[in-house]
């Protein structure tokens, strides 16, 4: 989970777009990272349950997983 937040760029991009889906290429352009680095960060965010990937033809779109993010925030409030 910690590594998923370390990059920050992907989370910022998702937050800017709200709960709408955003394409992989849009994310890569916005965060200004290389293809490999962007893919690694998105994989970490998916594994942490913070984003959901959806394939549409050749394209992959990402959106926040609102339910998991809400649970994470609730847990953090309880802990701190």
C-alpha cells in the first residue's frame, strides 16, 4: 500500500478526473513518466485496490475504486 502512494502522480490524476475513467495514455501524459514506470505504479494501485482497470478494445481505462478508498479512509480515521 505504501508503494502505491509513493508515486503520487497517478492518484493526483485520478483525483483531478473525479470518478470518471481515464485512459492509460492520458495518465502517462499527465504524470510525465515513462511507459514502464506508469505501468508499475498502476499495477501497484490496482493491487492495493485503489483503482479499477477496464479494457475497451485495445485501450485500458482506470477509475478510482470509491468503495475501497472509503474503507481505507475510515480505517485511517479509526487508527489515527
